[in-house]
């Protein structure tokens, strides 16, 4: 029960910066961004990518210390938001994430939960090197889209 409460509180805390970015129209131009470089040691911005008129903006937060304090192995909170060509948030639909680790192994699909107009989950990135993220979506328009992002922590 304590772990569930901790996760809910942590998720609520992580939604604050995500909501602020969403309200700014997911404009990352004022932030230091370079293909997944860490922002101040805690926030990691991922590259924006567009597929069929939908822009995906991803970021991660390093949560390994807090999770380890509670005996959990997750190292990052992954979040992605979507915006259509009319600059409206796209938040109705299903989103899943597959992670290819530096050793080439691909995770099973991780369902991302909707949170304040974005989608997210806690993940484990425990190897040094390049991670590739494959984000599959099915939004209210019925179209399936796949977005690709990456992060290099070497």
C-alpha cells in the first residue's frame, strides 16, 4: 500500500512540470535540448518528431534515487505529449512504448497512462549507451502512428 501511495504522489509531482510545458504549447525552444541531453541533471528532453500531422514531444525525469529509497528499480519517468496541426493537445487514445536497450534487447510493450493531457510510465534504463524508443499510438481519428525517439546516456 505504501508503494502505491508513493507512486501516486510521485506521479502527481511529475505532472506539474509536464502540465507547464503543455500549457506553453510544448515549445521547447527556451530549454537546452540536444538529442536527449540532461537538463540540470533531472529533466531529459527528447527530440520532437512528427508523423501524419501529429507532433510528439517527449521527456524523461530521472527518478532512480527516490525509487531506490522505496526498493523499486525504475530509473526514469517517461512522458510524451501530442499536438495536432491546429496546435491542440491530442489526449484521447491509446499509447504504448517499446524500449530497445543498448544491448539490442527490446522490451515488451508498456502501456502509457494518460496524465494531464500527456501519457507516461516509469521505466528502467540501467545500461550505458543508446536507447531507442518506439511509441505506438491510436488516437480518436482511428489512425495508428509510430513515433521514434532516442536517448544516449554514455
